[in-house]
C-alpha cells in the first residue's frame, strides 16, 4: 500500500492501490474522484488533518448463482463488481461518531454508549446496527469521523446495505484494533468466520458466544458479506454456508464482461418488501422444523435434510402430515427450488465453466432463472423481462440476482459485442415499460477486488 499522500493526492493514491488489487484503470479513476470528495469533506467540514485519513473500498456483490441458498446451508457462486462504496474515516479519542453522506450533503452524530437505537428505513440503520453489535460484543470503542461516497445504485440487489456493514467493521477495526483483541482470536480468528459474523450482525443472530440482537430486520445469511469481503478481481468463487467454506475458484475468460441492468424497481428490504424477502427464509425454517418434528433429529439447515440417509423415504410423509400455517405448495416449491439450484444447477455450471464451455452455461443459467420465477417466486415482471431480452439479444447468459422482488439482472457478454448489446438491451426495456425504464440504468463491469483498505 502506498505511503500517506498530501491532501491533493489522497484519491490518486487510493486509485493506485485499487489498480494494484486488480481493478480496471478506468473504474479506479472513477473512485479517485469519490475518495477526493470524501477526504475534502473530512478536511474542510470536519476539520481533520489529511494525515489522519483512512480510505476503504467496499464493492457491490454479484451473485452469479445461489438464489436464497446461503442461509439454507447451501452454496453460491459469487464475485464483486467494480462499482461500490468509498469510505474515508479518521479515528477519534472519544466515543463520538460523525457520519456524512456526500450524495445527500447530510451529516449525523451519535455516541457509542448506552443504548444505540437504529431505526428501520433510515439510512443510518445498517451503520448504527453494526456499531451497536460490535460495541455489545467487543466492549468499549473509540469513535470516528466517517464520510461515505458511492457509485453503486441503491436498492438494486447489489448489497449496498451489506457493504455498509462490512465497511463499518473495517473502520471500527482500524480505529480500535479489534482483530488484536483476545475475543476476536477466540471467537472469529479468520476471514471466513469474519464474513459469517458480519452476516449475523445484519440478521441479528448469535455467532458462537457473541450474542445477537435485533439486527436490521432481515433474515438472510452471509452470502453478501462473503462476496464483498473475500472476492478477487477477475474471479468467481463458490462458497458453501452454515458454516462458510470455500469450495472453488474460477477465473472468467478475459474475452467476457458483465453488463448490469438495474430494473428501476427498487429492492428495498423494508416494509412489505422485507416481508416478501423474509418469506423465503421463513419457508426454509418451517421445512427444517417439520423435518425435526417428523424424524426427531436436530437439523439446522435444508442441506442437512437433503443429505440425510432417510430423505427419500421421509419427504413425502412430511407434507402429507403437515398442519401448520404456511401454504403446503409453497413449502414444496421452496424445497424443490433449493435442491435444483444447489445440488443440480450450480455443480453443473461449475463444471462447464472450469472446462471453458461457456456455450453450455447459458442454458443452465436459464434453468436457474426459470426456477426462481416458478418455484422461489422472488421475481417481478421487470427482472423476468430483462433476463429474457438479454438472452434473446445474444448474451451468453443472463439472470436476475440478489434478494429479488425488484433489483437487477446481470448479462455475461463478449466484450466485442458489449456496445451493441447494451444499446439494444436498453431499447428493448424502454419498449417494455417506458416509465420504469426512466429509473433504470445499465453499466458494464468486470469482476473486481473485494473489500480493502485503500490507504
């Protein structure tokens, strides 16, 4: 990592370090401007010397495959995109936290003491939830001044909220030496466990002996945090979950790039949208409880159920005798989706990508998209249309990704064809729904580096 620069070179130094980690030069220079804007706020409006500034990069997450599989103990194929969040921070000696967002021109302050009360729906929710949980688990914390800039579309299915959670950990660690504390060594100790702990911060559950709290209100797993924290430029990584385990890494052929189509239908995890998102998790939880009641076992995930020697003999009776409150057909579909995505499609795609058979991958991804539409039920007509039209226009593969109920679609394309395809994709979406297309955006990305301290 380069030495601390003078004020005028802060962003340039961050960009150099991002390029050294594998980010394309064009995108790194875009981040240079964001880092400069954030550092200017720190110096000019918060009165902090540039010598105390720290820069952090938090990428958006690309879920290649693995729709709602992580909290079921399944696997996901993940990468990081080259858009994300830039944070500039400076440690304080007191317990005050000052936070500013340059896109809003807004600054907030709170103290790390007593009861920190995040509010759902407020942009500070994820940030304050992270501080509250780490304070609860690790004890006394020094505060910090923090400025946040982003070129990542919000509520678009690329985990901007989870990126904030990861970023808050990096900032608090830098300001407080969290990894040097005995409790970190005893309870977390490595990056895989850290990603799982960060997921527990978001969903509010306990992690080993580190007690949970309310979280942010969602019931997801650690997929997003794993992708953001552990991705490498140019590569897709497959991880299993509950607990997190690394399975395989595949380098994407350099003749391909991704185009992201942001639908313009927000995928906010608040209000009714949070209920829709949480439903998939609740169905999975109900299936596990049904299994344990039927068999007397103590399974924790769908993976444990599917791997059971008695699965084939027991599964039909599970639904015949069900008398709970949830819809039996939805429960069957939830299980069918998990088996198809986790045990059939993902292993097949891993094999074909490893063999460089990109022509076969597209049909397998189509099966995943269809399964999300018909079985998981987390797609809206706009993401369905985007995936369908991308394939019709010649994309090698295309799929909606993220929690669903809005958000975005990725399309894997040959670089030589990207300009034509992006133009045609935009037009096709405008013809489909002109009003919504005005809120949509399309951009190209390579697979970039994971979260890092940029200076």
